[in-house]
């Protein structure tokens, strides 16, 4: 374990990935909040989402909130490819010029489990909570480690990346890699135009029809649609490494809880393996993690202790699941997750 600025790094060693590739010295970064109790049963795992680092998700960890650090020991494992955990931007020497390999959610969750067991001796998890890519990781946790996970909250996420979701990702990837800085499978310099184009594509998918029709952006002080797009989306990914973004897009695109030896691609069998209390919280107007995917999954959670579909009644699209500055959505999520933790 090595210290970072405000986080730590778990030295996982040489790890054989699902693809068969061996990643030398794989290193997930993580941060903890609160204290582990004597019984080691107050654990909440909170994986990060696309492009996000733990700094970006700390808003939900607050005294009196659902993820209260005065009651729970919260662990945020940073997803590979986010620039803190092993990523294209910090692994060039280890890769010796080879392309950054596909790291699946199965790979990520297997290493996260090692972190909890080897570093802290944790055998039970009170809750795995995640939004978007974090929600997909929470689903993988529940399916692959049913003996460890007591509850899982899937916020704007799904068990499998749907074809429609994959089309969205193809648009994002296409906009980014159209930049001339993309050469031979990677970016050789910062693709300013590609990052801006990626933001514009994201703007149309991340927010809802109603959000734009009702000009909700005016509530944040923007005077025109172009003003909103330029300030909020042209720079949305400017601070991220483009090769890192590509690595995480690949992880997302290949997301599927059943794509492993245990389930052999059988999604019904993977969903049937889940025994946790499940809270599926799609955004009512989310355009790429469509609530109908969760609705279809709900009836297949046949062995879960309980399973609830609880859409977020919001016009903020996918962003309803990450409502840092949306008080109503924030209160809805906190209340639903608090009920789950009390169950």
C-alpha cells in the first residue's frame, strides 16, 4: 500500500485479466471514510463512474445522509482508467509500448474484493452503491459475490450494456477519435477538438427532452442554449486524459454481469445468483440507461431477498443519479437508500 495525496493505493501485483493478458503491478487507488467497526459489518462500497475520481463522488458522503461516515465505513475504489488507478496515463512504463488492455468490470470487482479482504479483513458488505458505471460495478458485485453483498443500490445503471447504450458510446468514441491527434489506436497529444465534440454529443444524451424544452438550464444562470452548451459541455471532459476515457469506454461497452466463466453469458442465471436486497433506481428520463432495462431485470431477480424498482422522478436525464446541485433528486436518492439500509 502506498500513500497518495488524500488516497491510498493497493498493490495488487501481477493480475491475469479476463482477456488472458497479464497486467503487471495493477494498482487500484481508493479512499476510505469513517471507521470500520469491530464486527466489520458497517461497510459500504461506492465505486466510481465514467471519468470520475473519488473527489467527484464525495458529495453523497455526509453526516446525516444515507452514506453517513459517522455510522459507516465507506470505501471508494477508483475504477481503472480514471487516472488514479492503473490507467493509460500512468502505465506507459509498465506496458512498454503495448496497448492498454481491456479491463472488464469483472476484473475490477475481483481486485476490489481482494482490497477489502486482504487490506481490511472484510467478509460482509452492508451496501454496494453506484451510479452509472458505478451502478454496473454494483451489479457485478451482487452477482459475482452473493455471499458478501447484503444490499446493492443500482442508480442509473444496468446488468448489461444494452445495444442502445452501446450506440451512444459509439457516438462518443467516434467524436473523440475523429480528432487528428488519434494515431494508431491512441492519442499522441491532447485532442482539444475531439474532447469538445465528445462533450457536445454527451449533452444531447445526458439530459432529457424535457430539460431542453423547458430551458431548465436558465435556472443555473445561463442566458442561452449556446451559453449553456459552451460552459457546461465543451469543457466537461477537458481535464481528463483522452486515452483514459477510451479505456473506460471499452470497459463500459463490454459490461455484462453474465460474461464470465461462472454464468457463460446466461444473463438470467447471473441475475438469479443475486441474493442481496436490490434497489434499482433508474432516472425516469435517462436516455441511455433506460428504465425499461431495470424493469426487465426486476422479474429475474428471483433469489434476491427483496427487489424494488424505484425510478427517480426527474427531468434531469442521466444526471438525476448524480444530483450534486439538484436538491429534489438528491433528497429522493438519500431517502430511498436510507430505507434500503434500514431494511
